[in-house]
């Protein structure tokens, strides 16, 4: 069976690698550099399990920029293109998804189209009507950066926004490619709008959990209490659980900021308080972190890494970026240590990629996530990371 996946980011490429062990997979992207890397069995982003899989497994995977080659004769066309939140229009920008659907139908009028990109509630029904093409359904992903293939191999659940035969077959293709025992994989079939809601409510809940433990940490720091002792005590309750409870400078990354905004937009005209409070809480947390940093009265503030989490190689929507912007207003001198940046500056802030020099020049080092690299200058480090976990 030929399966085409459009978009080779975390979602698309991890899915391509997963399915290519069992099926013939084509990965379509507009970025020739990424396509060339994939065809050389090199991952276009950092994910250790993907990197190992490309070397150790026999995969029937071809990357291309040619739409005709990618779309023709494909049984399934899976869309995993970015849908960033557009603040001007107050919803996701779904133009890339719509463009792919138009191309796919143009080249192949019999394929089943599966949307993996995060979309607003009601989008699938609207797009089916717009293109007069019923063989489209939504199936959300639940992946972590730097753990994308792992989360595909061992899925928490598979959610499919259709009960038609192609959707049932698709769920079987996914479960067959997993390492997890198929008997242990929960598969949910539902209406498209319900599947769209599952994705947005899931990420909004995770954002709420981050915000809750960040506010607990703010309370503890303000009152000179041990956040760790309180969190350990609270999370020993099995109804709460010891997970996703490590304080940070605020939630960030590619998913939570945009998905919470879209969730809030979806509540327009519906009574609510909590969803808006989650977004507001995240802003309040960042303000508190900045105030704490500025209270140290140091001359040079060093930023240790811009990435959100250990093992990642991108810093889009990273909470630390907002922290930096607010510190800049105070006219503090800022330097950054970020090996991923090859230039000598970021947003007009000096980059120092010799860590020893960075440590010497920094009077205070702020780190969203701590690391053993900073053990020798622990007295300089400001972090709210308690458990050394992402």
C-alpha cells in the first residue's frame, strides 16, 4: 500500500518512519534540503529514537518535493503541515491544510485524506463541504518533541474522527506498526468534531496542569517554602499523580500556547472561566519569574539555552523568549549560551558558545531546565526546575 505523508516536521516525519516499516511511504515536503537529508537516512530534527530507527530498520521511505510522484496512486494521504495560531484572525491558519487537500484531489480522486495537523473544531466538516469530497477525516496526534517516534510506537491511544471503513482500516495500519501490544492500544472512533475537541481539550488540560504547579511554586517561593516537599505531598495522591508537575518558567513550545488560544476561541459565546484563566496564569507566571530575576540586582544575566526541554533542538514559542524580552526592557546586559545558534547574536543579544566563557561573564544564569553542565556554578543559577525532568 502506498501512503503519502505531507510535511516532515515532528508529526509527519515520525509517522512516516513508523509506517515505512510495514508500508510503502512517500514523504512530501517543499524543503529540498530536508528531503535530501531524509533520503540519506538523516533525521531533519533531533530525535534519538528516529535517528536510531533510520539506521537499524529497513524502511520503504522516499522523500520528494514532486507532488505528482507523491500523490498519484496513494491509498492514504496524511496531512501534517503546520497550523500556527493567527492572532489577527483569532484562529488557526489552516491555509496549508487546504492547499494540500486541493492538490491531493487534483492528482488523486480516490485517496483517503487524513488530517493530522491540529485544526479548529468543525474544520473537517467544513472542508468536506468546500471540496465536495467526503473521504476526509481527522485523527489527532499526541506526541512530545524529541519523543515523537517513541510516542507513535507506544501510543497512549488512537483517536479517529470517523466510523467509516477507511478510518477503521487506518487505525489498524497504525496499530500494526506499533511496538505496543495491539490488545493494549485503546482505539476510539467518534465524530470529526469530537476528535477535534479531544486534541484541544487534551493540550489545554496539560497547560492547566503546568500552570497549576507553577502557581504552587510561585506561592512556595513567595512564602519561603519548599516547593518540592509540597509537590511530593500533593502528588502522592493517586488521583493527582506524580507526573507533569515540574515547575518551569511557563508553558511554551509548539502546541500548548496555540492550542489553548484556539480552545479559548472555541468557547466564544459559551459560559467559561477556566480556559481564559489558564492563559492568564501563564502570563502571570512569566511576570513573576522576571520580577524574581530582576530582584537579584546583578549586572549581566546569562541565558542558558533557549530550547524548552532537554533533547529538543528548537525553541519556537519557548517561555524563555518572553522572559528575555521583559528583561531587555530593564536595560540589563544579557548574554545567551545556545549551541544551536551559529550566528553571533539572537535578537541583538550576544551569543557565547564557549560555555566556560559564558559562565565567567554571567553574574546570574537563568535556566528553564537545569543540567549537570551548570553544577560547577550552582551558586549563580536561577531555575525553578526541581526534578530535572522535562
